């Protein structure tokens, strides 16, 4: 016998048993069962997952936004219009072009300087 047919027979037998037991119940119990069934079948917003946690989700989102902005402001690039004073002095100097001639040396020096 196929499992689907066996399952259908089981469901049919359970339904018949429950219907038969319903016929033997008093009217008050039947009414309470029907109202409970109706209440269980009616969807409610409060029973949905997450609706009761709205303030928590809002607070978590606000904290995440604040942390993101704080981290972003630390790593934001500096304005291209402002240069540190030392760079302006090197570029304004007439000998500043020597810097570009020995750029490889200065790059090596910056990478290997232990003082930072």
C-alpha cells in the first residue's frame, strides 16, 4: 500500500472519530470548541513574530547607525583641498622636484622607518 493512500485513510479515520465524538458532546462544550477553533484560525498581528519587539529593533537599528557613522567618520578621506603644512612647504620649494626624482627612495624610507 502506498504511503499517501495510507495517510489519507488515517486522516479520514481521525476525522470520522472526531466528528462522532462531537455528536456526543453537550452544546456548551461544542460552542466553546467552535469559538476556540475560530479564534485559532483568525490571524492576529500580535501573534506574528517580531511585532512585540518593535522598540528593541528600533533601538538596535539606531545603535548600528551611530556606530557606523562613528567608524565612517574616522576613516573618511580628508578633503582634497587641504594639505598638511609640510607637503605645501615641499611643493612650494624650488628644490621640491628632487623629491620626484628620488621617489622610490622616499617610498622605501617611509615603509621601513621604525618611528612611523
